[in-house]
C-alpha cells in the first residue's frame, strides 16, 4: 500500500509538471532558433482602476505575425489573457499588481516560452513635464522645477527618483539625481553667456517599486547671462526673433536719421536749396522801407518825455566823493554813475543820486589837500556807449584851486583838453534841457556854452 | 456606506503588521515582513481611497445589517490572519448582494481581493459562482 502510494505520487508529480509547464524555462525542443526573448514593463495607474503591461521582443527583425503573448495568473485558478498587438509591441490592461504574473510566448498556438514577472519590479513611470527655470539673482542660482503625473496618483507618489540632465550646446550631459520636484544649479558653475538645455526623467526609488527610467521630458533652454536669466526659445525660433529685432532696429534708425531731419529742415533748408525762391520785389521794398517801431523813442516833442524823471538840483556840495574820485577805483565808479545817468528810464532814483554825486559833472570846490602832484595822473575816463576814451588831467595850476571840471569834450589832442567848469547851482531850466539818452554826449558845444553862460551869471 | 463602519472594518487590517504566521488550509505561510511591505505600499492607499469614497455615499446599505448581525464582519477567531481572511471574504460576499454604487462595489472587492492576495489566502467556496472568488481577475467579480 505504501509503495503504491509512493508510485502514484511520483506519477502525479510528473503529470503535473508536464501539464503546468511552470518551470520558467523553454519547454519546447523542436529546434527552433528564434530568439523569443521579451522585455516587458508595467505602468501603474495608467488610467483609473487599471494598470498596464507592455512587452516587445528583443529581436528587432523578428516577424511577429504568428506570435502572441499571453499573461496568466499564478494562482490555482489559472486565468490567462492575450496581449493586444500594437505594431511591434504587445499591450494589456491589468487590475492587480500584488501577485506574480506569467508571460508566455505563443507561436502558432504552441506555448514556447514563459517567464514570471512581478509587476511591481518592472515599473516604468510616466515622463515628467512642465520644466520651469527661475533665476534667483541674489543667490546667483537657477531654480529648476518640474512636475510628474504620479503626484496625483496613489502608488508612486513620493517614491520616485528624478534625474535632471543639462548640457551646454553640444557638450557632454551633466546629471543630477533628486527625489524632489526641484533642484538648484549654481550660476558660478555655469559658463557665462552660454546656452543650456535641461531635461528630466524618473525611475522608482527601488524600496518597494523597482523598474526602469521613464521617457525624457521635453527640453527647456536657458542662457546664463550676467545678472539675469535669458530664457531661450528653441534655436530656430531664437534665430527668427533675432532677425526681427535687427530689422526693427534698422528701420527705427533709418527713420530717426533720415526721415525726421528731412521733415524738419524741409522748408528752411532743403527746399530752398533745390527750389530756390525768386526774390519778390515788393517784399524787398517793404524791408527797406520799414517803418519805425511804435515805441521808437525819437521825437523832438518834449511832452513825450513826460515819464522821464528830471530832477532839479538845488545845490552842490563838496563831498567825500571827491576822495573816492581821486582813488584808482574812483573813475570806474564815476563811469558807472555816468551809465546810470544815461539810462534814466531804468532807475530814475539811482540816476538822481549819481547825478548829484558826480563831482566832475557838477563841479564844486576841490579840497586843497586833495590837490597834489599825485593827482596829476591820467585817469582814463571810459564813456560807455560813446566809445570815447578821453584822458584828462587833474592838476593844480599855480596853486589855484580849480573849480569843477566839466566833462571833457571830444578832442583828439590832449592839448585841446580844457577844463570847463560848470555852475554850482544848476537851475531847473538847465536841467530840463538835459537829454538823458544823450547824457554826456549832450555836453556838446551848445550846451556847454549855455551852462557857461549861466554859470557866469551866477558868479 | 457609513465611513465609520468601514473604518472599523479596515482599521483591523493594520493588524497585518503584527501578524503571526498561521498554518491554515486556506492560507499559505508568508513572511510577515513581506506582508507588511505590501500593505504599506499598496493596500493602504486603496483603503484610504475606499474610505474617502464611502464618506460621499449615502448611508443606506449597512444600517440594518449592523444591527441584525454585528458579528458578521468581526470574527471571533483568535488567529489573526484567518480573521482577516474571513473578514475580507465576508466583505466580498456582502457587497456582491447590495445594490450600491458600482464603482464603490468594485473598489471594495478590489481591496478585499488584494487583502486575500497579500495574506496568501482564499475564501471558502460558499458558492460555485465566480463572484465570490477573486480568481486573480477582478473583472470576474462583477460578472453576475
């Protein structure tokens, strides 16, 4: 009985082994040389409630017309599903990822090769997306942020390793691994003015879920300019934008340098240069015969000068102004006072004072102590506006005191210089005849004779 | 259904982390560390989703049942793994009968089957119909 039981058990064992075919190795020895090695990966939560299995043959040139792949459970109730053929790949939705799966290659309805896979060990995550590069000027760093679809899902959230790759132009790629969704690149480690390309991919962290790298995300470009970030578009788009910029700048420059000056100077310079105007006789005559201005101050009617303040001088006093007059700066002060006298319109009051204080004009008795040989110096007397610089001498003649000195008349010869005293009290009539605009110029011969005569009368 | 109900049910499932190996005819011996790892990385996420979903559904399905037979889902077996297995099987059987949201039923069955899978257990055959057995393919669960 015992032997029978043992024999029955051995027979059963061989029968089960033959029918199940779960040894994981190739069971068919018909001499087929086809390489039916498959490579599969799983994608978790590819859509709601379901995952996927994707397989393809390692042999690229394999004719997969008569080849199918089936996925079976490893439970007692073996349930199999045939994968859907999509070109050279095979695809199947699955709903359970805990238990093992058996993937078998079926060639012409004959099971050729089977292998067991653990779904959680062949995970291929979805590719990251949304790379955002921000330049942090204070820290001179580039903050690179990106997103992954698994953030919104259950199993792979916070269980991925991300690889950030960047390179300059066509240089070698540099990679950085991070478990977070952002990294920082130091600006000092990047070449100034260089353009960089950045891309990201993900992989399970290997603690429970294992698998392969995802596809690369779409690349993002930036330029490491000094002080700021210059986000670059793709090279083709950047060339186009540069061309547009050049054209725009050229157009603006042309407008500024040529068109605007032409418009400005068209009437005044350009047009007369190319189309000179013939002179108009009428206009020419009008210019020659210009009427005087309305306010032109030429008149012999004394009533028109009523606004002019003509002050009567009641008396003359010898003052300390004589001393100042004898000092080197005195003549200049006198000239200033003469100017004030000439322009009575502006400040009549000042003119009053200057006229009164003008020792030379109105004469007076020179203090004897002021008269010395030192006084026999030539004091250039500049008459502003008259353009006559008439030097005169102030000297004592035989010790006699000289009376007031009149303004010297215009004379080319020093020998002709004579002292023309003026009367001390100058009556109103005399003053009224003084023409402020003429000022010293009015001390012509006629006026000098008038003043002399009045002076003699007073004497 | 009632969120509290589900939390009381699935709250027992964390006992998986302190399970003792049980020799049962319906369960296969499994390393508790492996069980714990599968629970933490996979099953716990589905239980959280199911609890959130149960809170959105109107409380109409479990009210009477709880009063009539409160021990339906809470076993009195001292073997932890067997208790959890019985609970998962009963839950699977219970939700088959109820006319509730199909998505919710599917998720509940999914969690139950995943629990059985982690424990390496299977339900006793109350019926020959497939709907009480996970059969490794959750699509068959809803085939009535």
